[in-house]
C-alpha cells in the first residue's frame, strides 16, 4: 500500500486533472476524492490507483478510467435522494462513487466471482447503501424499480428495453453504445414519446454479455 501522504497527493493531482478535463459537478469531484480507488485495484497496481487510466482486474475486466467514471456519474445529474441501477459491478468502484452521492445503489454483475468480491469489498469499506446481485443486467432489477437513473458500464449494441421500462419518467440512462464503427457514450432521457438520446463522447469499454447480444425479437 502506498504511504498515506503519497495517496493524498495522488488524489489531489487526479482531481486537478479531472477539473482540467471538464468535470464541473463539485459533488462528483468530492465523491471521487473520497472513495479509496486503491482498495478496488489489484495489489500490484495500488501505486497507480490514482493515475487517470483504466486498470485490469479479475476475469479479463477493467476498472474504468477515473475521468470516465466521473463523466458518466456527472451525466446522471444526481442530486442526493435517487435510487440508481448499475449494470456491470466489476470491481465495485463505480458503485462506491455512486453510493457517496445517492440514497440507494442496486448493482448487477454477470460474473459471480466479481460480484462476490465487490460485495465483500464494499462491506469491508462500510458502504452500506449498495446491493450487489449476480445476474444478467439486461433484465434489470424489476422488484426494485422504478429507478431515477441507470448506468451501464459495458458497451452494448442497443439500449436494453427492460432497463428503459424500469426508469422513472424523465429518468436518465448513461451507457456506451456500440455503433459498429465506434463506441459512443450516450445519455438517454425517458420522455412520454420515447427516448431523447444525446451523444457525448467516443469511449472504449469491454462488451456487455448475456441476453443483450441476442437479436431483438
């Protein structure tokens, strides 16, 4: 584990970098600054925990770049009382950042080992407002719906219909969309007449697996 003083300096540098890259929401920056990213990476990567890069974790997955975590969180427009669904728990880092900002986080991970490890890690850190379930995030968490916001941390070829159904009116869904020639981070807002989709930036995520890869009936 890096010395405490080094961690403090590394966090401060990261927050300065996020501000320079355009993150403006003070609550998001505060959450990123408070969540110990070194607790979510492999032991051999702890010295790089506050570098603004994605890092490998178990099961061939990655912990997302801090800028992307901050950007996706900012796009959700969270104010403090929300209930949020996350698809793709991974290491649990994004869920921990969300937990610092909202009332409840429901996180689904298709890989059982990752789900178990993330659940234990979040409990060990005393983060009590995150529930982690093993399952296919394509189907969401219907008994906990509706949600104020949904975040998907893996790329998919379409917006999963079940997740839109589980959003409240005017709810926001943020995800990387696989458009064939590139991945695009989008924000979709649920309107009475359908989804209003905003394309935000090019990104690179691991693919979402499971039912979302099946053809639409």
